[in-house]
């Protein structure tokens, strides 16, 4: 049985790197999850010594970043493995870029960083889940996985919408610029606006 190990009190990077492994790395879909204190490994083992145990965001192995000053995170490192073995995924490129920004606290530079609406964002939700489910990290991971599944789908539709908008017909109206496009993708409306 394969096991993915991350730290107790999982944050966005721990959740995302685990989700990436379980969703996109062949053979890891049914992996169990284990949790250790941040920076440590399962049973004090070398983090990369057992091919059936994957340490992410902890343990200073190949999918941890805490031993370096590089602008990276565990999610980026797992994605690099996905990209190496399966090719690029433009949706995952965007997703892990946001996770890396958050893991390096760059969200504090977002517009109105202390506004209440940010608490509706996944990072705010994870903070709440960590308080509510402090003794149940599996629940935190499951909630995070469901959110990431939805985010991946929305980003996929967003990328599709951006490509469709390249072929839109633009025209002027008395209210300003208009666009015409036939599509089944609701995300086109958001991107057009």
C-alpha cells in the first residue's frame, strides 16, 4: 500500500501537493495519508528511501522545499514531476503558481488583502477547517481535495474561455464595446466582462 506523508495541520501547499500526487501521479490514486510534525518524516526514515512512501511539504526530501531559499513549494515540485512524466498541463501551471504565491505569503500584497471577502477564498476556508477539525487532518484534506477538484474545473473552463474569446466578434454599441460568440462555456461571460 502506498502512503503520502505530509505535516500535521495541513496548509494549502500540503493539501495541494497531496492532491496533485493522488490525482495525477499514476499508482498513487488510492494511497493512504499519514501526518507527521512539520519537518519530520514517517518513522524517522530517509524521506526518499521507500518508493511506496511519498513525503510532501515535510521531511526535506525531493518534494519538500523548506531546505532551500528557492522560490518554490511542494506543489510546484510535485507538478514538476507530473510535467516530467506526463507533459505540461496549463491549468496546473496556473494552479501551482497561486499555491506558491500563498506559500510565500505574497497574498498579503493582493488588493485589499485584509478584506472579509478573502475569507471565502480557499486559504481562509483552510484556516477555518484547521480550527474546526484540528484533530482530524483527513477531514481537512478531503475538504481541500473537493475544493481543488472544483478549482481545477473552473480554471480548465477559464482557459477554454480565453481561447474562445480570441475568435469573438467585437462591435461597438451605444453602451460601449460588445462581443459576439456562441458557446456552451459559462466562463466566457466572466472572461469577456
